[in-house]
């Protein structure tokens, strides 16, 4: 395809065979839990009419993208609903831009706001969400002009049949992509799958029995409630791969049968070990002892008793261990207060570059570059106060906000500086003296926007040349 500038970029287009793409590559499934890694080429071959003919729908999302978040909710709903009706249609959601843990949490969020809320479903079997951190799926299917969110449909022979962008693509704000707009994705996917499902029917001349995976192994015989009968039940499952077509027949996905139970075996444990040493050297402490399992319980036998015990132990009285940590005489002086702009201070950090931001003169006031320079996180004011000349007479302070207005200082709870002075990085790329903040908020810009779960902290330069900080009235520092 052509990118936005008209340049040709490598990508699989409709009509191309994708069955040789990513051969042997195993993609980790981050959601739902318990699903093994997938190889997408497994879904690109057909055994019709002796076996199932599958269709594969792949979505391309980026963690935190507003338009993608809105569509991902709808995709979770439609993929679950369609897969329940047509198990031979498999949905794969490609997430990138975060760790495997973030991939899982975002997929769960999409499911809560999509399949469960919209469809009143207790659990969603689709889509299978993979952490495409290496951008393998993106580079194979979603180069320009198919940004996120975009979609591709691959048929039962591995041929790319459809590629299209989602209805919210290009919309910057989550709220600007309305529910009505996002739901057009449901209509589009149904419309583009319909002719492919008809093609599959023709492969079987309009009639075929269900297709299943092989039966799983039988479960362990359940003998809990079989006292006196010497019999119990065991089960096994198999996965439905494709429903019956036309007048075809279909079996069950589970089986139950009777099984013989042995006599109940109670748990047996060994002897206690010796008591451990007391965990304190003075006053009251604790000690423990353990024992191991000799015979585990089976066939409804009694469970094992406790395998560990704790006991109080008494040592000699503790001697006074305190020493003057700050010297025998402590002098305390106030270097800044509410009159200097401090408002519910939550943390303080000392800049390794005193004077880097304020210099010796700013906003008509003089400041010291000698002594310590303290940066105070103001939780109530969503700001920081820079206190200069700590240790010298008459320190001065000035308050700064963040350039994004209630962004990375909203409910600020902590701040820190990069104190590594010899990183051997290029001078233009070194971040020595840069600061970072932590905030107790979901990046709503003081309620002005929907939560987007900002993935901070980020290192910011304190140099006024970068304009990361602004005056309390929002103006440029100077």
C-alpha cells in the first residue's frame, strides 16, 4: 500500500497469501488467563470438507490510545458474540505499547466495558489478546495507511480478504468518538464476514457435521460423595471448532461416566522438628516448628492437620540502644512555609543543579545558587515550590505548575531527580538533573477529560529553555 505521502511500504494487501507470514512465531496470550501461546498460521489452513474451515480477524490497538479504547470495548463484545455463534471465527487482538502485565490489565478493562457490560456476559472467551511488543503483527499487516485502530480478515486458505480502519480512527478524544460511531465497527465486521461464511458453506455443499478437537484426558475420579458406594464420576471435555452446517449433526462438548473409587485414605504427617531459635535476642519473640506430609489424602480422606506451629519465647530484657542520630544538639529553623507557597507538602527532593531553573534572577526577584535547593511537592496546589539558598540567610521560594495544566502534577505525591552524574551518555541525551513526579490520579486534568491512566513517571528537564514548568498563572517562566 501507499503511505500518507504516497510512498510504497511493505505490507500484506487483500489478495496476498499470509500463510507463510510469521511461520513458527509463537505469540504470548496475555488474556484470557490460562490460554497457551498462539501461532496464527495454525488458523490459516483448511481441511474442508473433512475438517473445519476457519476465519481469522486481527485487530491493531495501542495501549492508551483514546480512539482504540472506545473501539476495543466494541471489539470485545462483537468478537465474543460472533465466536459463540460461529466458533470457527477466531478473533485476535494485538496490543502494543506496554508490558505483559499492562497488556492483561488493559484487555480486562476492554472486556469489562465491552463484552460484559454490552452483552451481559459473565466471561469473554474472545478475543485472544496478545502482547505484540515486538510489533510483529503490526509490521506484517498494519503499516501505513492502516494505523491503530485497524483490522484485517484472513480466510480459511490464509488469504488476506479485508483490511480496514475503524470508525474512531483519527479522533483524538475518547468522548468525541460517540457510542453510535464506535458501534459501526460491529456492523462493518458482520457485513464483511457474511460472504466468507457463505463461501465456507459451499465448501461442504451446504451440509456438514460439527467438528471438534480431540477429547481431553479424563479427570480424576470424583469420590468425595461416594462413601459406601465405592463409585464416583469423572469427566472430560473437547472444544467445538465449527458448528453443523445445513442438516449436519453435532455431538456434545463434555462427557461424564462412572468410575470406581478406592477406600478413603486419610492424610498422615510426620514428627515435629525441633523448635527453631527465638527470632529476637531480647524481650518477647517467636519460634516455630514444622512437620511434613507422609501420605497425602485421597478418595475423600481426611485433610492434613496444621504443618507449622508458632510459640512465644522470652529473652533477656533489651538494653537501651538509642543514640543521638543528629548530634547532641539539634537546631531547627524554618526555611519555607505557607507564606512561600507551600500547600499540603507531601515530598521534598534536592536538585543536583541549584539555580538551573531560576538562575539568580526571575520574575523580578533575586535567588541564591549557593547552598541546597529544595523542591517541595504541593499536594493541595498541584504544584512544586522551589526553595533556594537552604543553609544561607534569607532563602527565597517560588512556585511552579506543569505546562500541561493538571497533568503530571495533579495530586502530586512524590518527586525525585536523576542523580547519576556519570552516565557516559551523549551530552545532548544525558538526563542528569532531570526530575520526575508521581501523582495520585488517573490523568483527568482536574476532571476536564476522561481518565486515560497516564503511564508516568517521565523525566523532565528543569531548564527554562524546555518550558516544562510554567508560572502559577500559566505564563512562561522568566
